[in-house]
C-alpha cells in the first residue's frame, strides 16, 4: 500500500519531550494516550482522551501527521489522508 505524500515527507520522527499532554496540564485535564505533531513537535492527547487536543491542534493548524508518543509504539497517522504507517 502506498503512503500518502505527508507520510512520505517524514524523514525523521519527532518524539515527545515528556509524557504529558501540554494542554491537559494547563487546564487540569486527564489524558489516556499521547501523540506528537510531526510539524511542530507539540505533544497532546489522543481522541480516546476527553479533550482530544491533538485533533483540535490539527484542525487549528492543519499540521497533518502525528506519531504515537507511547512507549513501544512506532507509528504515524496522517489526519488529512486518514493514512497510517509503522516505522
């Protein structure tokens, strides 16, 4: 299966700088899993988390690709193309 152009453009995966959702910390929220934006490097919570901060980030910035920031998970997701890739 061919990768979308956004996933193909990733040459080095950005990893999260911590194990927290930066927005949840600011607003005293809770998160389940973390994702790191491959455009700007921000780490935010996933769609299984109450606030869904990473999806909000995508809609506000149009940064298309995120990586899982969970230990042992090595995958990327492109919001724009609904595409997945392991690395």
